[in-house]
C-alpha cells in the first residue's frame, strides 16, 4: 500500500514507498517508474507510495492509474469536498486530515486524495499530511501483507476519521471554556464573542468535512459487504477481509458527524443565551437606576417644598427643619427597604 516517492529519479524530495510480494518488502523508497517495473514483473506484487500534491509530481501516477482530466482536477483542487468516485478500475477518494488551533480558534485542513486498485495505492497529499499517512502504512506492514490494498485504504480512512475525532474533542473543550462564562455577573466580553465567532466558523468547516466522510464510509462499508464483481470496482477492491474494520471506522465517522452537528447547535444556543443574558443584565441595571432615582426624588421633593417662600407649619423654626429631615430619612429608608425586598437593589 502506498506512500510517496519522487516521480522521477532526478526529482529532489522525500521518498516514501513500499513494494512487496507476499509478506516481504522487495523495494522501498523507489520511483514510480521502478514501482511499475516491479508490478509488471510479478502479478503477486503490490505497492503503495506518496505523491506530492502538485501537477508535475502527480503526472506519472495519474498516467499509471489512467486518471482523466476531471479526476486530476479533483485531486489537485483546494476546494473539492470529500468525495468517492471510480475512474475505470481505479477508486478515487478525496478527504482531509484536520486539526484545531485552540489559540486562534482555526481549523486546519490538509487535503488528501487516495488512488487505489487491487494492486496499487497512492496517497496524494502535501508533506505534513503525507508524512502522517505514510507513517501509518509503514507501521502496519503485517496487516498490509495479509489483506493487501484494502487494508491500506482502511488505515488511511481510519487516520483521517481519527483526526476528525481528535479535532472535535479540542473544539468541545474550547466551547466548554466559553460557555462556562455565560452565567457570570456579566455576559461575554468582546474578546470572548470574537472567539465564539471564530469557533463557529471552524465547526462549520469541520462539518463540511465530517458529513461527506460519513457518507463515504457508509458507501465503502456497504461495498465491503458486497460480492466482488467486474462492474463494481469498490466491491472488487474491498470485499471480504475488511468488512468489520470498514464498519467500525464508518461508526466512528457517523459519530463524528453527529457530534459536530451537536456542537454546532450548542454554540448557536450559547450565542442566543448570551444575547438573552445581555438583555437580562440590562434590565437589572435599569431596575437599579430606577430604584435609586426614586429614592433620590423623595428628598428632592421635600427640600423643594421646604424651600418655598411662603409660610408653612414650622417655617423659620428649628423644629420644622428637624421634622422635614426626619420625613426625608424615613421616606428614603422605607423606599430602600421596599426596593431591596423586591430585588431592585
């Protein structure tokens, strides 16, 4: 099964590939031309390799797998969503390795294309994603020797789905950190609102990966359960030994897609809750201001009455001043106690 190699002997770059016959590796880190020679020399030989995701590097591999122009465009496109297709006897799968930058609340997507036949497996990806995927293949040579290309395809899919699960857990931690601040004395500040907005964008981007991958794995697990047929490249490649493994990774993909939707709804609810709490917080402030305004209005009213230039009981007398002061204090205290009991202060 496959990892990379340079497309031509003169090409400079990492070389990761394996060619094996039976349970033994007969060649490693060789070019596509050398892989072709090995495959033509013995029908029992199988191979995997990595191809950098550039038009020049892909050309020999595309010719070997008999890809048409549309398939090559899909492999090289940065905007192509995950998809499953067949070109002749070649199975074409487009997916992604994902990761989450908790500091920037950003989702990183490394596009991955997998080309597979019953004897060849090619991983088309940039260096970081290619290294992770081919490492997984290299660490499972026994499984590849036993079950061939189908096992290698399962390993690659399992790695991509595992990256979704790991990313989802990191996003859930970030969402939990944001939502715990919702019921503090004040709603989210501007920085937290910006973090929540970025997190929502990342969750939406993850959903655009996880939902199609769940459908792809459902199709592949169904193909693995079908009998091999000449007109069904998927069933011909996968039938038999990897049924249980494909169903298992399909369950993981379905769970990741469902959890992504749940997290998206949770963050939307957090946004709505934050808006509601902002209204509640504003209402509390308005009640406090109204209560204090009412309290302050009482002494203003009394002092205004006492300041009239007309005689009234106690006018020009110290006892009248004390009576007025006593009424003000009692009125203020009465209003304060009433508002306090009603929760306005």
